[in-house]
C-alpha cells in the first residue's frame, strides 16, 4: 500500500472516534505481525542454509529474489558486487520518486555513475571443507550502471540498517563506496550473500531449531503476549503454581495460625478455607491473563482507570517487596541456626546463604519464561517429595486421637485465623495471578484454568499446612518443646530432630523453595514496576530489586531479634493485607463480570474506554481500606493508629483481637463492582465490540485498496 492510499484510508476512518481507534489498533497489529513474519522467515532461511543442499540454497535464493520483485531462477547464480547493492540501497533511501518526464530530463543532464570492478583485483573462491563451491557458478559478475535517480520500492536492506544509513552523511557513504570499488577485491559469492543477509543472519542466530527465539532474558513489557506464543494448556497452571503450593510456605501457614486459641479441627478448617479463598483470588486473576495476555498490575487499570490505578498498584508493589524481604529474612534465620551456636548472634558466614539465594533468584527472574517455569516444576516436585518424607518420618509420633478430641475454641477466632492465612497466602500472590498465565491459549476453557490452579494452590498447600498444624499441636515424639521450636523455625526444628540424611534433604528442599518463591516474587515485582511506568531493563531491574531486598532482610536480621521480627512481620503483613484485600475484591468482581478480553490500547491511554480515573471504584476502594484498617490492631511502632474504629464498637477487645478487618475489606471490594460497576462494564464491552467491528471494516478496506 502506498502512502497516498494509506492516507486516503485513514482519512476515511476519521469520520468517527471508533474509526480512529480501530485504525490505530490495526496499524499496531500489522506491525507486530510483520515482526513475527520476519522472525519466521529468518528461521526458515537458517534451516535451509543449515541443510546446505543445492535445492535448499536455491529455494532461499528464489525467496529473496521474490522479496526484491525478481523472477525465480532454476539454478544458483552469484550475487552482484556489494558496492552495487550499497549504491542501490542509498538510491532507495535518499532519492524521491519523480515523474517520468523529470527522470528523463535529469538523466540527460547528468551522466550515469558507472562502477567497474577490476579483474586483477578479484579474489578467487577458496574451497572449504564444509562448503559446496561446486554448486555455485564461477562466472564473473559484471557491474551494471546505476543511476542516482532510480527509485526502488523494495530496498535490499531492512529497516534497522535503513535507520543506520539515514543517520550518516550521504556523500561520505557514496565516496566510501566508490573507494571500495577501486581498491578492494570483488567479494566472493559467499561473502556477498553474507553481506546482504547480515541482519537476517543476526536474527537467525537467535533462533533455535524449531524457529522459536532464544533470548538471554525474557523481555519485560506491558504489551500482550503475541498470539503465536500463547500456546500453553490449562494444565500448565498446575505446574506453574506447584512451586509455590508444594513448597515450605504452607508449613508457615500453620505457624501463623498457631497464635490463635483454636482446636486442631478449627485450625484445619481455617487453613483449608483460607487456602481455597487465596487460590480462587489467584486463579481468577490467572483467568484475566488468559483472556488478555497481559500482567495483573497492568490489567488493574481497567477497574481503576489508567492513572487511578497508581494507588492500588503502589500497594501491590509494597506487598511484593515486603514478601521478598520476608523470604530472604527467613533464609537468614535458617542459616544463622546452622552457622552459630548462639541463635541471637548472626555470624558473618550466615550471610552467604541469603546473598547466594538472592543472586540465584534474580538470575531466574531475569531469564524468566521457560527457564523459570521449568524450575517451578522441579521445585514443586521436590517439595512434594519433601512433604512425603516429613510425613513418613513424623506421622508415628503425632497423637492423632488427642488432636481429634480437642475442645473447640472461638469460631470468631477461627475466621480471624482464616483471614491471616488469606493475608499470608492470597494477598501475597494474588497480584501475580495473570503474570504466570499470559502465555495460556486464549481458547483454553476458563473452568480448566481455574481448576488446575485450585489443585496446586488450594488442595496441595492445605494438606501440607494442616499436617504442619498437627505437628505443632500433637507431636509427642520429639519432646515437649518441639512445638516452640517449630513455631520459631520449622525447618531447623525438623532438621534438628531428624537423621542427618533427612535433615540435609529438608534443608535442600527449603533452599530450593525459597529460591523459586523469591524468583517468582521478583519476576512479578518488575512487572509491577513497569505498570507504574518505573521501567528498567531486565538486568538492571533485577539488580536493583536484589539489592533492595537483601538490604531490607539483613537490616531486620541485624537490628531486630528473631522472635520480635516474626511478630513485626506478621503485623505489617496484616496492615498491607487491608488495601490489597480491597483491591482483590474489586479486581475479582471486575474480571467475573466481563465476558470479553480487555482492550489493550485503552489500557495505555487516559482517553480510552477505561478513562484516566474511575472515581466510583477509587472512592469505594479507599473507603474499604479505611474500614479495614479501623478493624485491625497492632502494638508495633508506626502501626498503633490501626483499630481506630474498634473503640466505637461494642466489645472493642474482641474486634481488636480478631483482626476481622481483612474479611470486611475483601467483602466490600467484592460488592462494589456488583452494586455500581455492571452498567459501566457492559457499556465498555459494547464499545470494544463496536471498535472490533469497525476494525474489520477498515481491514477489508485496506485489503481492497492493495
């Protein structure tokens, strides 16, 4: 399509706003498709050149001739000298299309520039062991006169090389080309072919045998995953989250609820219900990633507005940083118990483990993609084996009858314990739900995506967490103080009371789980940074994140005792859980109400369908946060202001002790879009469908003009 045709088509699209946005979307889509086609063509060329047969090389040559508008040939021919291609490309870059009369007049007034190669300077083709020079004719290529006013619609060089040439002086390049023609020997056929395809060769070197790009690091971008790369099946969600659900984290859930005075059965219910609620929040977020191919924090712009999303996304960022710090701090505590006899003193050698784990996690987060996914699978399987090992080694020492006969405590405290599980598990990871579902096939059934995610995020961690709670309350085989040891550091407690081989295996499993969880956290953290327009290159981003996380964890480990630090971490986790719980409620309802994918372009522009601010959701979210913070309490410095509403309610002590604000904030968030957002969401979806219809009309128009 010429520029005039494109201008005419776009002018026709300006009749309405839908036409303009549809044209923009179509142009962006076409650019992505061309990049994909270029990559696939480079992969095909590489495969045939690797084959090396005359038939394969001929096919490559004819394909390149077709791109240049030339007729196919039935035998291999040598390429023209490189200088001819340079001059022709320069003509294409700098000459303007002129009328036939002007061209004839200019040709008559100026002699043509002829480039001749000197026979005595031509280099002979040196046969190589792996090359097949016999297949290439040895006839000399004669240079043809080239006019500076010739115009080509198909330049030899691609757009990257075009940009490089445009940034330089034309006369200098032309003079250099003439100099090369006079003093340099004519290139061989193989050299010319390599020169012409330099850019394609660079691209081909980054492709594997099946034509997929091999990237040192997964690009961090807010653009949706290309359709061509979204091929994952719903079962991939099970393996993606098994590294989290099948890790040591569920044992930490048991420790978190041990502070409540509830029975074993009540604790089991709290863990199961909290894990299920957490899994649903993560799985529904994964569903939105399947629909759109975008990250969670970026999709959050739809319910809150493009700029209104800054506030909830900032809390998602703080939550991610907080839990990354908590993971590294936990590793520091484990290494301290291994390296030092005095558990209150951190030996210098104890810092090796958290630093090494942070480096490994940053590397995995930097690589991302398939590498991180494979490590998640391996970690999950190792975690399941470690869990089975713990059960086999400890089951006989648990007084199961005593556990089943325990007198029930307060059910209100049970629901509060469920809220703690949700804050430790669901709140920490719900903001990453779509991050690990962006490569799911858009045709995947939603119930399968949710089902597989629930299996690894609800059933597996609930089983591990409930067994951990049984160890705390009913373990009799390891002495009367085992429950205290387990609550202080469950990994070291299990390792201390096991034989040496079991201890080593458990420690290795804990290390691997910590690395994978930290890598997953850092990976999502970089995506959240991008959603806030705090964009950094993947390597720089992971270095900054690693330094920040290690610095925070080491500071806590040095200046705060382990027992106090655990209480501080739990209280701050509860404080962060309130705004994130309110966000989870609003975001989950928004995803469930919608029936079509989000409009990607509108997520990047304040004037799109989602606007700059959604005041109803923003105000509702702020009110839910205010109510939630007013119904939790803390004695930690900087958090004593929490619980300001409990004094106004009957039984103030009851509300302060239960931390019921988490469930209240979640419930208010869930109800808000249902009460106020359905008409707005349906209107947005109608506008998106109208845009898609208009885009199809424009597409047909463009194709007709071609």
